[in-house]
């Protein structure tokens, strides 16, 4: 028995099992394990007790793993089993107390030796710069939640691990003995690790000790004010550090996006770039502007409306957001004279371009910036009507660049309180109406700009903004020139009241303070940003917590405005799309009811259709037959020159005594006529004939297919083409020679030509005789037959002319060879004869009546002579030798007839070979000019049908754009 007890004691006191069994302490932190290592030097505690405690702890872990002969029943030791169990329990209780004591001792040793360890560890704060910043903020840069989600589940890991339940069953019997001591050791070890990690700020962990108590007393001596100042400075430094880190990341992101966009521009990826979301949205706004002139008050799509008092810094804020000096500058002068819509979007290059122009302005070059500012100023001045100072016409500008926040801003003219000299009297009211029109949009974001360097009571725009948005649900307030405000304002608390929204009678979503320059218009955007950051880093407004870090700098303002803008867009764009869907249905129904058989052609499509019709009609001019051209030219030319031929050539020559004088007179007068009037008259006739044919093709109706909607356009094209067309100047010279040669020819070759000349002469004389009879009838009144049948009478003047006619006819009967003119004595004789019958006549009336009476008598005589000359061709061939018949007047009319035929043929050749083609070219030029002039098209293509088709197309286009934008908006993360 005693021998057996000695074996058990030796087994309990053996230290060989402690070094082979892994204790829980070996799983601790490296520094914590060094604290509890058995060979660690300690001045207050001896090594043997610590080693004995570990040996006791390790021996218990090994104890259940060995089988002893005491437990074997078949060897006959069952009688002494209870005795040995009691002794074993007493041993175990002693071991438990030793473990508890060693654990408390270890903790006390850790506390006492903390200062020694602290002195031994070097101060790593001085070497903190060696480690990169991202190591210290690794938890912020790396999303550990996503990393944990990527790891496999606990159930999957459990399948790979061994079955710990069976292992735990073997240790369950020791749980009651080990749990108190193990928990105490774990608490001590955890406290030691926490102290080492905290370093200098860990004095609160030692308040139970003497040293901790002294540190606590020293901590309490620090005043509350100093602690608050330290915390504020630390908070400000942290915010600025994060701001710098954010700017650095944004800069890197900007450069990377620039490289990606440049690669896309070069076509490296060989893919078609999608239009940016903000460009799609800007196109929707432009289409709405074209669809409805008053769309500013009717549509509900968001825009950022920049309003403020004059010279408050609106333009400077917009330039800081756009990152370029793009607007004209002025000192105290109104520079923004019309609304300017600026669409900001991302792009590989910092450029700007207008909606109606393809020129790109490089915003990194000063000469392009100057050209852009000059172009904006010119457009503003051109948009202002005469007698006005500001304009409601919107100038659309697109600015692209890397890192720009995507949004649509509208810069409005500054609100004024007084109309100065040189301004229109209604300038103030016009600016108010423009501002209200843009701010009345319930989804417009109002960017209210207030000058911080002037008294708040001088502000006008805040009252206007509070009227348009009394709840402040879509207003962002911006205080500019904060550097001047801090320098000049006596009470900085006033700035705090403004930023907190307590001073002005208006509410806002957010309040921001910015600095947009130092008053020098030549400063660059980069220098202004540096000055702004430097100012706010050193500003007392931030250090004294009057301003918050997120309320300062233009960068934060731009981010906030962009977020608010896209929030408004997402909330309102689908409602607007539904509204246009309903409008489209209404217009389509109206079209089906009014124009069921017509296609929905808008103004441009109608113009193209009319253009094709006009060109087809011009081409059809070339298909006119030569015979038709010559007949028209000959007929028209004779109508123009017949009066001159009869009155100035034939009648004077016919009054001569013999044929020689007749031919001489005719030749002289024909030569004079050909040299001066005839060629020019012939060209005029040809040009008028071409115009008549062109007009006939343009205006005649083509049956049921004729569309009267094109009539005004065709008429305008015809008039403009005729105005531009000029006949070839050399045509008259060549025509003069041809006409002169034709009139000199007197050789009638056959009887057919002779008969044709007689027929031509008879038609001409009969036409003249008929006209003369009509004139005489108007002079003397109706004859007895008409008076009896139609119950009409003669006037007093007609009675006098009738008596004069009767008296003059007696004079002709007495002398059949009477000349064409009355002598003075003959006039007197006629007058006295009439007076003898009681008719008072003026000599001028006698001469006028004689002219018509003699003309009728001469034409009748000429017709009789023409009838006699039908058989005179034989005498003509013999040159009228030994013949009393002379037909020189037939030869004259033959010469005239032949000249007309040759002239018509010549003009027809000029028309078909030259002038029709030139006319076709002019028509094309006119149509091209009309195509470029939208106002011209609107004026010429009018009507309910055109306007309905135009509205229907616009609504469809707007709806498609909105749906595409909504789809892209949903796809964007």
C-alpha cells in the first residue's frame, strides 16, 4: 500500500508531463505568452512556485490518460478503492488552490511590471510616417463584411473538422475543476494584451493601483475647456485628413477614368460608347424647349436654377463647379443678360461646345477660354431685342471633363433692386418674371447665392426664394465671399446664424459656405481651390465649430447639389414620362379622326416631299416640245411688237405716194427698231414665257393627288427663283444679228409663203379693225339697234362725238385719198358746220375722233387691197413691172413673219440648252436655303394638320427619350 502511494505521489510531482502537454497559454498572443513564460525574469516572484503551478496544471491534464493498477478489479484491490479516492480528492483540491494562487500572482506581476515594459518598448509615434496611410485606415479601405461573406459558412467548415464531441467527452470530467481558474487566467491575459495595445491612453486601466491612481488624479486636473479644445482640434485634423485622402482618391479615380475614356475614344476596345446619362437628360430638356416655347413653367423635369443678387458670385460658383472660367467677367456690371443652360458631364478632355455648333473649346487653353467667353457674350447681346436689357432666350452650353459632377444648371440674370440709366424700364420686372418662371417648376433645385461680405438686410433674392419654396424642400443656400465676411464682419456669430438658417426668412435643405476667389478675374481655378482649402484650414469659424467641415468648400457643395439633383430626377422623370404617354394617345386619336388617309408627316418631312415635287416639275420643263416653245414665243412676241409695227412702221410707210418711198421708209424704221428695241423685247418675251411655263407646272393641280398644303411653299420657291435668275447677257447681241438678217431678206420663194403672209396680214388688220370699231362705239355710244333692244341711250358727250363722226365721214367720202392728218382749215370747217347745227365742239375732240375714223377707213382699205393681192404673186416675181398692182405691204408682213419665226427658234434653243438648266440650278439653291431656314419653313408650311403632325412627332420623340433615359437610370448602379 505505501509503495503504491509513493508511486502516485511521484507521478503527481513529476514535471516531465508539463513540458509535453500544450497548455491554453500557448495559444495566446506572443507578448502575453512571454509574460507567463516560466523562464521570464521577475524580481518579486520566484520561479519555482510559478513552475510548480504549471506542473500541477499539466499533470491534471495528463492524469486521465494513464491507467493504474489500482483501478483494476480483477487483481484484488477492490477492498481499498474508497480510501484511495478520498486521498485523490484532497490532492486535487490542493492543486486547484495552487492554480488560483498562481493566476492571481501572474496578474499582479503583469500590473507591477507594466511600467518596465513600457520603458523598454520604443515610442513608435515618431516612426509612424514609415507606414503608409492606407495601413492605418485599412479597416476603412477594405470592406471586411464583403470578405466575411465571401468565406464559406460554418456548416461547411464543420464538415471538414474532426469530431470534437468525442474529445470533449473525455475532458468533461475536468470542466468543474478547471473553469474558475481558466476564466480568471483569461481575464488577466486579456487585460494585459489590452494594456499593451492601448499604450499611453491606457491609464484608466491602472486606477486600482497606486500608479493608476496618480495618473487618474493628474487626468482630472486637466480643465474641461482644454479637453474640449483638444477634441475639437483632433476632430478637425481627422476631418481634414479624410478630406485629403478623399481628394487623393478622387484625383486617382479622375486620372484612371480619363485614361479609360481616352482609350475608348481611340477605339481600342472596338465598342460603341453609350451616351452618358446626363447628356441623355440634357437632350430631353432641349427637345422640350423646342416642343413648347413656354416649357419653363409647364414641364416638371429637374434643373439646378442658380439665382442671386447681382454681383453675389453666382457665375463664380458655377465656374468652380464647372472647373473653368467660361463666363464673361465684369466689375459691378450686368454680364448675364439671358439664361445659360450648362450641362456638366464626364469626358476624357475638358471641353465646351454649344448646342447649335460643332466647334469644341479646349478649356485647358487660355485662347480657347477667351474665345468661349467672347462667343457667350455675343450670343447674349444678339438674343436681347432692341429696347430691352435682358432676354428670355436660353443659351445651351455643354461642358465635359474628367471628374465633373453630372447635372444641368441654369444661370439666370442677377436680381436687381434699382433700374439704372441705360437699362430698359422693365428690366427689374423682366428678371423677376424669368426667375419665377424657372423656380416655379416643382422639381427645380434652387441654388440661392448670397454675398457674405454685404449686410444681410440688402438681400433681395432670399424673399423671392422663400415665396417660391416656402418649405425649403428644394433650396440649397450658398454663402459666398466668406473670407471677406470673416475679415470685415464684426460679429462672427452672424455668419453662424446664416449657415444655421436662423437669420434669413427662408428654409433650405442645406447651407454651404464657399470662397470663389480673391477678386482677381485672371486667377485660375486651381489657385482658387488652394486658396479656399487654405482659408478653411486656418479659419476660426471651423475651429470654434461655427461651421461644420461638410458645409464648406465648393467641392462639398458640388457633391451635395449633384446628389440632390439626381434624387429629384429619379423621383420625377417617370411621372413626366406617363404625362407624355397620355398626351401622345390624345394626339394620335385626334389624327385618326381628322386625317384617316394621310400619313403623319411633320414639317421637315413635308418639306422633303414638296422639294421632290418641285424638282420633278422643273425637270418636266425640259420635256416641253420645241414646237410648243416656238408657238408660244412667236405669239407672245408678236403681241408685244404688233402695235409698234402697225403704228410706227406700216401706217407711216403706207401714207407715202409710191412703192420706192414705202420700201425706204420701212427699211429705215426696221433698222432702227432692230438696233434698239427688238432684241431686248425678244429676250423679255422669252424670259416671261419661261416664267409662265414654270408657274404653270408649279401651280397647276395634279388631280386628286394635289396637296394644297404645298401651295405657299411652291409660290415662294417660284418667286425667289425668278428673282435670282438672270438671262444670259450675250443673248441679245447674237439675237440682233439674226433678226437684222431676217428682216433684210425680201425673197418670197413660193406661193405658199405668199399666201401665209397675206393670211398673217389679214388677221392682223382685222384684229386692229375690230379694236378700232370698239373704240368708236365707246366714243359715240350704242347704235339705234342696241338702243331699241337694250333700252340704253347716249350721253351728251357721245351725242357730240356722234355728230362729229358723221361730219368727218362726209369729209372722207369727198376725198378717198385723204392723208392721215387733218389740216387746220379742215378742222375749222368741221367745227363751223357743227356749230351751225347747234353742236359746240372743241378742236381737240375733232382731231381725236378723226384719228379713229381715218384708222377704220385705212384698215378697211388695206383689207380690200390684201384681198386683191392674193393673185399678185405672179407680179411679185416680175417685181411688179407693167402692173398697176403693188403689194409691198404683203412683203413687209412676210418679212415680219419670218423674223418672228427665226427669233422664236433662236430663243427656244437658248431656253432648252441653257436657261432651263440654270433655272433648275437656282431652284435647288433656293430649296437648300429654305431647308436651312427653319423660320421660313414654319412660315410657308402652316395649318392645323402640320402642327398636329409636328406635335405628335415631338411627343413621340420625347417619350422615347424619356423611356431610354429611365432605362439607363435603372441600369446605373
